[in-house]
């Protein structure tokens, strides 16, 4: 924000127009200076801009092609509502994408909330996101507008809709600025990958349902959303095209009222942020009795000795470390969505439930990378292959504490959705075998191919170690598939009818086979860990 201070001191700023001009120049300066930082950042920005522009062009062509379709109004209203939701959610997951989202950087400047709101709102219209939003609303107007009155309403609706989207993002960011600048906020930002993954599955599911049932099933939802800003701006265009000008005016009024409420809420948040002290700088805890730390209820149930300590540490990593938490939640979500969504659509197979065990098994890979440079404390406690074996065993047991019941629950749920209860024992056995193979190869890969996980940013691999990470994961998954070949072959043999009536045998066979693979993998990996402690420490400390 030094550019703003320099501009404010170099020339007097009078009136709202002057403040707005300074903020627009600030936004452009931040963008320009950000691109000057590195060639990689420039390439990433250019590639993202080209992709967004291509998507925008295709979106415009698609909306124009929908003109005259019977259910085009329902689709564009739903698109506007989803776009508004995206503007509200994205600042929570990408707070560093726009440095002007944090108004607390302006607390030392003599700015009042109302001029600040106007200036920040105008500056927010500069960027690729607002351009995409304008094009979507403009294309939607082309799809819906019929007659001069509808076109006039469309012009007003585009302006109101875009302002609602931008104001929504700003109001949400201002209301959560303390969260976004805290450790919990960084945890939330790391989980953005999960939002993308879940969103992709939901979009895929919705597209398949629309492809089979048609756009007509969107009408009930659209009838409600056309009265909710910013979708109400497009609902007004559709109403004006039908000659219902009273309804159109009412929907425009709803949009304008929503914009006014957002601006008022944003202004109140700015006033509070600019005048109230930051709680992080106050001695809030002064005078409060300290809480004695002790073992939690779960810790009391863990085994005694080093095994229980390692399990508790691994579980605390999964709960507190942002990158580890993101990896766990992503694996849990995708491991559930893929089999369940396919089963829900009636196109899946019970064997898709093994995907949950495979996704969670990948958490065993690069076990020491989550320790980063703190691995030296673990290395000091390992003096023999036996110590290394107990360390790996504790980490594997902590993983099994979650993966075993979770993989079982996903398998049962998938089987229930498909109604194929006969295959439940064999699928469970195959899932346990896959999980055991993943733990075995993961322990070996952790010892042979460790890599660092940067704590800052969205990268999960330190620069220069991407090939190592891919080799560990892809090679390990391939080896796990080969290790499961005997159980897969037995399953195929039993399903050919040769071994009829013995399908349930796969459950104990798969469980025992998976446990044997896990123990074998830990035994083979332990001497490697004990011999390569300096190399592992150097590899995981690069980030």
C-alpha cells in the first residue's frame, strides 16, 4: 500500500473522484508490480488470462446460441446465481489474490467509509474477473431480451448485477478479514483445492442429470432464484421480454435493494475495522488463568510408549497442519464422492468403493515430508532399525485409525445405493488388500523418495522435487496394484463361477493379505530409514 501513501502525499486529493482515481491507479500499480516480480508469475498470469478469455468467448457463443430456447431463461438465471455464489466464496479461499481485499492496510490514512467504499468498488471493477462477469451478464441479456423495453432493462440489469457480485465479494472479505489474516484463514485457503474437486464432481453430476432429463427440471429452482440478487437482474430482462413490465421493475428494485444492503453492510464493516483496535495487539489473555494442557480423550485410548506418541503426533498433524489437513480432507471427500456419485446415478460399480481406500492410502506416502525441518527431532530418537520400525508402525496405525472405518463405511454406502449386497464381502476384502498394499509401498516410498512440502503458498512440492514426488506416488501406486494382483485374480476366479459359493472368502483373505503386506512393507522400509536419516532430513528441509 506504499503506492497509495506516495500518491496521497505527492498531490492533494479532493473529492470522491480524486480518491477513486488514486485507488484505480493503485490497483493497476499492484497488478503491474506483481507481474514484474518474476517471469514465472508473468507466464502464469498470461496463461490464466488467455484461458479466462477463451472460456468467456465460448460462454458468449453458447449463450447467444441459446437464444429462443424454451428453457434458456432458467439456465441463465441459475448461471447468474452460481456466479454470485462464486464471488462470495472465492475471497475466503484466495485472500491473497487481490491485495486490496484487506482494508486494514488503510487504517492509517484519513479516509471515510463512504468515499472508501466508492473508491474500492470502482477499483474492484478492474481485472479479469469483472470482465468475465460483464460478459456473462451481457450474453445472458442477448439470450433473453426481445423488444426495446427488454433491452433497456437489460442495460440496467447488467450494471446492477455486476455491482452486486463485486459488492458481495468485498462485503464478505471485509466481514472475514480477521479470519483471513489468521492461521485459520490460511488453513481455509489451503482447502481451496477441495472446493475445486467437490465443485467439479457436482458440475459433472449436474451436467449428466441435465443431459438425460433436459433443462426443464431447472424451472422450479429458477422461479425462486429470479427473485434473488444478482439473478433477479436477469429475471427482470425475461419478465420485460414477456411484457410483464411491473414484474421487471420489481425485480430490478429487488436487485437495487440487495446492492444497497451490501454496500451498507460493507460500509459498516469498514467503519468498524478502521476505528476499532486489533484484538491481536491487545493483551486479551491478561489476568486469565492459564489452562493446563493434558492428553485428550483420544490420546488416553492410544497404546503406551513410542507407538502411542507417534500416533498422537500424526493425528495432531492431520488436525493442525494446513497442508496435511488439506490432503486429508481432499482424500476423504474425493474418496467418497467418486463411488457414491456414480452409484447415485446408477452408472457405478461396487468396486468403485476401492477408490476410497486408494485415496486414503496415498497419505502414507512421504510421511517425513510433513515434518519438514523438524524431522531432526524424530531422527534423534532413531538409533536402530527397530526404532525406525516403531516410528513407521505408529504412523501407519494412525492412518488406519481413520482409513479402516472410513473405507468400510464408503463400501457399505456404495453397496446400499446399488443394492448389490451379495458383493459386499468381496469388495471389502479387496479394499483392505488395496489399503495394505498402499501402506506397504507408502512406507518404502517415504524412506526412499522423501521430498519437502512448503509451508507457505499452494505448492505441495518444493522446487526441484516435483519429479521425485511423481516417481514416489505413481511408482508406489503401480507397485501397490501389482501387489494386489493375487487378490484381484482370486476375485475374478470366484466370479467366473468356478469357485461358486465362496465369494465371502475374499473378506478374510483380503484383510489378512493387506495386513501381511503392511507388516512386510514396514519391515523392509525400517532399515532404509535408519540408514538414510541425514539424506531424509536434507530432502524434507528444502521447502
